[in-house]
C-alpha cells in the first residue's frame, strides 16, 4: 500500500476517533489521546530536526553545481515572479469568495452591536501584536550571523547566505569546489535517509495529531464561524484544485491529475503538521523522487517557497479580513479590497512556515484597511477555528510550492516526468 494511502487512512481514522471522543462524551478516550499526543509532537520534531541540514546541504549543492550564475539569476526571477503572481491570484480568489458568501453578514444585528461596542472599549488596550515594517522585513533577509539564523530557525536569512555561499563555491578551482560539494552531498544524502525512516511513522502520527485536534476543538464552533471556515475552505479548494491545476497544465505542461496523485504525500503531511517548513523535507523528496524534478531546481525553489510562498495563507487572510469587516459592519470599498491584495501578498511572504504564523501577520492586513481597532477582538473571534484552517491553508501552500518547482523545471528545459 503506498504511503499516501496509509497517511489518508490515518487522517480519516484520527478524525473519526476525535469526533467519537467529542460527540460520545468519552472522557477516557480524550484522556488516552492526550496521553498519545506527544507521539505526534515527536513526529513533527523528527522531521523538523532535518530541515536545517537538508536545506543548507541541498541548496548549497544545488547552487554550486549550477555552474552558471546567470542561470541562478534567471531561475530566481522566474521563481519569485511565479510566487508573486499565484499569491495575488489566491488573494483575489479569497476576496471573490468572501464577497459572494458574505460569511460575516449573517450575524444577528444585536450581536454585531455588542461586538462593536466591545471593540470600541478595547481600543485603549492596544493589541499586543507588533507589526513588522516592510523595511525591516527586507533588511532581516540579510543575516548578521548565519549560524544564529540557523539556530533560531530563520530560514529566509539562512537561504540568502547559502545561495551567496553556493555562488562563491561555484567559482572555486575544480578540486576545491569538488571537496566542498562532495561533503555537502553526503550531508544531504544522510538527511534524506533520516526522512525515509521518519516517514514510516507518518500514518500513526497523523492519526494521533488529528484525533487530538478534533477531540479538543470539534464542536466549539459557532454558526457564523462555521460559515467563515467553510468560506475559507471553499476558496482554498478553488485555488488549490482549480487555479493551481490550470497552472500545472499550462505553465508546467503536466497532467494535473497525475501531478496531484504524485505529490499527495506532501500536502497530507502539511495538513497534519500545519507547517510548510516542517514539511519541507517531504516536499523536496516528493519533487525529486515522485515528480522527477532535478535537484538544482527543487533545492532552490522549494526552501524559498516554504518561507515566502503561501497562497493558502494569503487567501485565508483576505477572507478573514473581509469576515471581520462584515462582522463589525465596516464597509470595504474597491480601494480597500485592492489594498488587501497588496498587503495580504506581503503579509503571507512575511509569515514563517510554522503553525499559526498567518494569523500573526494578518495584523498587517487588518491595519492597512483601517481595521486597527478590531485587531484584538477580531483575531480572538477567529482564533477558535484557526487550527483547522491552518491545516488546510498549509496544504495549499505546499501544493503551490510544488507547482512552481514543476514550472521552473520545465522552463529550464528539464524533461517532463513520465
Ligand atoms: N502554517 C502555515 C505554513 O506553515 C503558515 C500559516 O498560514 O500560518 O505554511
């Protein structure tokens, strides 16, 4: 049985067990799940611990073996261009869905008044969430100390340093270059072996992770929150299975059904871990082994994507902003909606590939459209359903990264996978 099928069974069985515990009122089952939960956490840690060695080794080997720095520049341009365009498309889809469903508009007017009054009261207690400025976000890409960036799990500065270092290695005398590349090739291969071991545990880990989440949050959803969650899910499905499928067909020239079948493992692991960065080793393995993409492309496009490309997150931020505006009765005209396209694209780039990162940078979007006063109460409102939405949006984020890798690989002249 293929691993993705086993993971799917784990997901289904986990959800069913969680629901059983929640609906059946089985306290002992919830207690058992809480006891087993560390197993899921152990799985996430086991994959996460390989991220730094894998990203550094694989990106370094990738850039050092490109041979031609112009190729690196060209690939960088295409990758960033693709990421920006697909993210903007995702936000637009989010806005369209939120306008069509209007998830926050069905709320009882009384409740709305009460919520709005509460928000006004809380303006004084300024939100504790800091908003990073665009200038700082750009400067932070250059690390002061690459080892500290690695220790703090800051992938973007680490990627920056590794690409510069790899470009320098590519210009060394052949025997020096060979020594560096051979060493990092070994680091890379050992990391891949570890992932293979850890993935054997995936079906059991996702079972526990999901059962625990469903048992805890399953029913604590209010009606309008449920409609909001369904709106985000609808937008994500339309983007993940519609827009991206179209791009896979047109830009990467692949059959979308084959593409989705082959990559299934990566979004499934993303779904259960809620972290693009933690999923990265699986995403890279999927690109190389299942899609047959060249290492020089996947090792560059995917680590970058895990940190800056988040279609799902951007789409979710658009819907969340519209929802909060609708709940509080704040109208958002066309100009404000265009601002959402711009800021949600930036905010999703600024979000790290870790659980709940998207809800933090949502502050940028809310402030940009004049919802500063609603930041605290608005976020508190949607927090209850955020974990489930985080799982869904992370799966779309990773699918977007893989579609870009397939596109760049095709446009760089690599043969399409059979
Ligand atoms: N969890 C998401 C990711 O890792 C980021 C977010 O939207 O919170 O891709």
